[in-house]
């Protein structure tokens, strides 16, 4: 081989150096990296302490969720924007606190109108407009425009016989950005039937028997409560398989809101007896199985490496044991299992047990595996995070309470908390504000299943202030001891209300 002289060697060095400097420019002009698929799995009424990876004393095996945590990032300070169902779902899809809407407390009820206004940008619509195939499979619980028979009316106490099931149902998922929907809306509300896109699958013609769990109302003949979770799981897996084979190569977004472990607590036969926490524990175990089915489908179809998977819950657990598919709140503790462990309170409460929930995220190559984060986050942050992932700039009138979590998910070091604060909201409409170690509840009582909002007794503080760094169980009320903190957080909340947003202005 000929020897390279010094001059030739220097020419090679210069050429390599210039090529290296030009490389980013060349790559910038080349094809863009494919946007990731996004799968958002939302459990219904699942507590922080149900997961084995978060509670060494759990009586429920959760191998698939534990594996998801090992392969991605687990958050210890993640919160739903509300301690109950409909408001949280609104917040996930819009990046906006639901207390800014007409729904100031509680949840939507049977036959209620849509909560998401037609002109409101949703995560589904944003991704659809950006070239994604979008689907919602499972529990909707954000209202519909039910078509009525001529001359008929409907209200929350109606059975549903005035609904014309031969016509399309408006205002649902396909009206707010989803290409496809399959689910049963709310498993304990009529109509007891499946809905696909904007049509019911069949027309409910009989009344639900009193012996079956749920609000009285119209039902499809042969309806089985324990068949719902298997049905939506099968649909979700089929959707992933279908999208993975899509010759157009479009990325997909699957919003998968489960119906479990919410009442009716109806574990399928193959899951019964698989936990040490009764029917409730068995239903949580079935949730874990469903997660495993989704993860298996992603791996089997070869899309796992370019898919962001998020698992969380819409609020804390009420802790029902599953007696007659329900049970009293906290009755599951008779099995020595605490779904809220180590936090105080349950679903619907202003205390952390009502809204501090599991949050797991996996994205191979982007999210560090096995990482645990104590960053304060909220479900409303999903919208701004997704926008950052796809390079979309949110308009000023969208995602008003949403913060971009992408830097946190990627494991980057932050010199200060990402969020200024998080606003919590109980079922009864009790506000609380969390900033750093301080948590202010603007009133007394949990404002949920554990008790109502109440007036202070003579000499009693007007609200509740807790230092979570020393008192994570929210036992020592410091409201009177730190008036400056109370004022600061109260003013912060009032500012969020007045300006219509809590995220930085865009």
C-alpha cells in the first residue's frame, strides 16, 4: 500500500473536518424522523398503592406494570387534575382544568350533553391534523348529543326509552378529533350497549334488571358486565395490529381509557382469585393483564421502539372490595390492602389519596429505563408534551394549564421545578394548590367520599396547609402558623382563575 505524504494527510484531515461540520446541515435537509406512536392507557379508579412497584405491601400482583416501570420512568408525584372521573378526562384531552367549564363539581351524569365544546382543541384533533390516525377505545364519560324520538325529552333520571337508537349519536369522540371509537361510555350508566364511532351496536330494547349492578335504564339484550374489559382489550390490540400494518406508514394515537377497576367490579372468570385483595384485587390484576396485552401487541408488530406508552389513573381508588360488584368505600382494607398507600384519603378527596396516582412512561431510546422522578406533574400536561414531541406550537387559547414535560421524560437535569404549581379539585368542588413542599386546601374536610366540605368550628383554621416534606400523610395542619404561605398560594390560585390560564403565556 502506498504511503500517504504529510500534505495528502492534511488534505484528508481538512476534508473529514469540513464534512463533519456540514453533517447537521445535510441531515436537516433530509427526511424528518418519524413521529412516535402514542398509547395513553387510563385506568379507572386505580390507586397509587395498587402497584407492586410502588407498594411493597400490596396484595395484588402487577407484573406488566412493574415491567413497564422498569423499562421506562415512574413518577412519584403525579396528579390527576380532579379527584373524580369526567373532569380528569376533560383535562387530559384539552390541557385545561375542568373547573373552568360548566362542570364545577362531581361528574357528568346519564344522558348529559358534551363537555368539550366543538371549537376546543383536543389532543386527538391536534394529532389528527398532524397526520396521525387517532382512536379512542373504552370509557368516554364526557357527554353525548343523544338523538331523541319526536316530541320526547330526556334528563338525568330518564331510562333512555326516549332515545332514537337508529340515528347517529353526536358530540362524542369522533366529533372532537378521533377517527375511531369503540366503547360503552360508562359501564354503570345506561344505555348498556357498545357504541362504535357514532352509532350504538344494536338498539337497546329492554330494561336492565334490578339484580344487575348499575343505574336503572335501557339495555341491549344479553348484556354482560364482565365482558366489557375483555371486549375493549381485544379492540385495542386489534387496532394496534391494524395500524402497524398500515401501508401509508402514518403514526397512530390510541387513547385507551379502561373501565376497570371502577364499579361494577366485574373481573372475568380467568382473573378471579388471582390476588389476595378479593374481587377488587382481581380486577386490578385484570387491568395489569390488559396492559400486558397492549405491550405484547406493540412488540409483536415491531413498533415498540417508536412508541410512547403512558399508563396512569383518572383518580385515586375508593377502595371498594367488590361485594355485589361494589362495596363500601375502604372496605377492601379488610384484606389488609390499602390502594392509597402511603397517602391520606381516597377517590373524590382533596387529600392526596384522591388524586396522587400512578404514572409510568416508556419510550425506548428517549426515556431512560428504570428512572424514578419526583417531579410534580399533572395529567393536563399531556397536551403540551405531545405538542412538543411533534413540533407543534399550541395556540394561546389551547392547553391553558398544560406544561411541556418532554425534558423531564428525557431525564434532563432541571435547576428548578418545571411547574409553578398544580391546582387540585375535589368531587365537591374544594380547591387546593400545591407548590413545592406546600399544599393549601381552601376549606375543611376532604370534600369527597370521606366527608363533605364543612364550616370551621370556633377557633378552628379556615383551611388546611400541609408541609408535605415533613408531613406527607397530611396530619399536621399549619394553616394558622404560616399566614404568608396561605396568602401566597391563595393569590396564586386567584391569578390562575382571573387570567384563564396557569401555564406560561404562549
